[in-house]
């Protein structure tokens, strides 16, 4: 059932319609097979890019869609309700453009941003390492200053779009401690850069997650974004926006699970009535609906603060926490509504449950979101 959205403009309404149309024609026919086989869906990103859906929150000046974040996130939610892995990849692409857009010089933006936002390329965000996820400041990948630039050495991990992206927003060490990290924009064809084989994941199987090895890879100095040592604050500022993307994706998955569960509960009969008419089951569905609405409300609240230029870091963490916990609960309950059939691959709800799980883990685990929120409370 299509969500009846409150949207700020006619243009935004058209954008949602366009997204639903592309989802019907491009995403829905391929999602089940692609997620089952783990085969990357060639042609899907170019289709989204051609429709302008890969660069919605960025200014027109650089080829973006100049949409408010509250609209961009609702588009992302629509994509996620059809195909979570693609929505995550789109969100990560947006995240990977954020450092150049926010911290790049005019020259750097003129040189690279338009291509990155053109819809013909896709980006990746490379902060984590195998031993440094929550504790990102412990990363070891090193960028050593040399004549004309840096030599990169080390191994990054968990890169969404790894091996498929055209550019990598990389965080590497140029000094010691948390102030010794810098941000770089690395083209995929950099000599000395190679990728591991995709992780065998529980869900989101159609989009690869890989390691990346840098072996004496040379990067020109002009590809450093921001100042030396500014990397960690760049990474965290990008993550505030990225977490809202994940909150919207989680809401889309939860909405879809709810829709499937309601449709099933209206058809399935037990004890001579539709199962939705058994109050015990109706209440499960009611709680699921309340959780989905709450998830959407929290991410929209944070997005509207961002659009208004207000601080939104705490609200972004609240949205990520609330929406991804909601997605886990709602998708688990959807499996319950389907009974035994819910536990089989004949119905998609088991996939939604597998997809929801990772959303409590990446872009800061939900323990880390609580840490961020608690720090805001302590500092207020
Ligand atoms: C499918 C997938 C895609 C990903 N994509 C990307 C990507 O594109 N780019 C990228 O950079 N990274 C990516 N990641 C990495 C992801 O962000 C990390 O996995 C995540 O931040 C957790 O880090 P970790 O796995 O090292 O777990 P750890 O940091 O080892 O945490 C293990 C457990 O300890 C808990 N914990 C740790 N510290 C604390 C604390 N201080 N207080 C309370 N509990 C704590 C955690 O919440 C967790 O439950 C991806 C991961 C996955 C699984």
C-alpha cells in the first residue's frame, strides 16, 4: 500500500511518483533473484542515476537535484521499501559525496563534484578497518607525505559498493592519535589499490561489501579533502547525514514488512475468521504500524532541522536508533504474522528480517548511537 506522504511541494510529489514508477519497472522485477544469487544488478544504478535519484540533496550548480533532506529521505524510503540493498548503496553514495561538497575547495568541487553527482558514477565511504569499526580513531591505514602527494598503505574493511564504486572517500592516518587522520578522494583506478572478494552476508547480498588493500598507492596532494588532521571530524559530520539515510532505509523496510503482514492477515483464516480479526494478532499489527509511523516521524524531525540549518546530530542518532530498532521488531513480527510460511523463502518477510539486522550495526551500532545521545545530554 502506497504511503500517503505529507510533502512540501508539487515537485516533491512528482519525485515520489517517479521513484515508485522506477521501483515498479526496474527494482521489483529483479530484487528477489538478485538477493538470492548475490549477483550485482547491472543497469540498476544507471537507471536511478538517469532519473536524477543519486544526487537529490546536492545543489543544482553541481548537477544535484537541490531537494530538501526531508524529500530526499522519503525517496530513499520508497526505494528501500522495494530493495533495501540498493537504497543502502544510494545512501552510502550520498555519504561519500558529503566530504568533498562540505570541506572541498572551490577548485576541487569544480574538478570532481559534477562527475560524482552526474548519476553516471557511484561512490563508497571507507572509514572502517577490521579492528576499527566503532572505534574509528584506531584506524591504521597510512597516508605518508611524499613529493607531490601521499603514498597509501594499509587495508580498509566493510566497504559498501567495494570494487564497484568509481571513487572512494578514504580516511587514512597522516599523524598520530585522533587528530592524525585525514580525508582523501581516491579514484577506483588508482594504481596499487585492489579489492577483496565480497563478504558473504546475511542480507543485502546484491551489493558487494569488500575490503580494499592499498599497496604503495600514490595519490596527488590535491586529492586530500580538508586539512591534514581534520579527517575524523569530516567523517563524523558525514555520518550525521548518513545515519538519517539509514533511518529512512530502515523505515522503508519496516513499512514493506507491515504491508505484507497486513495483506496476509486479511486473507489467512484460522478458527473460522481472518487472522486480522483475532484481537491478539490485530494488536501485533497495530504495534507494528505505530513503530513504522514513529520511525518516519523521528527521521523527518531530524531532516527538517537539517533543512532549517539547525544542529541535528542528536536527532540523527535518535532517528537511527529508533528506526532501525523499529525495523528489527517489525520485520520479526511480520515473520510471526506469516506463521510457518514466514520462516520460508517462499515469502519475502524472512529477507526483510535479515536486512533489518545490519541496520542496527552499520553507520555506528545502536550502542554507539546511545553513546552519542548520552554525550549530547551530558554536554547540554
Ligand atoms: C554490511 C555492512 C556494510 C558496511 N558498510 C560500511 C561502509 O560502507 N563504510 C564503512 O566505513 N564501514 C562500513 N561498515 C562497517 C560498520 O560501520 C561497522 O561494522 C560498525 O561500525 C561496527 O564496527 P565493528 O564491526 O568493528 O564492531 P565493534 O566496534 O567491534 O563492536 C562490537 C560490539 O561492541 C559494541 N561496542 C563497541 N564499542 C562500544 C562502546 N563504547 N560502548 C558500548 N558498546 C560498544 C558494539 O555496539 C558491537 O555490538 C559496514 C558493515 C557491514 C556489516
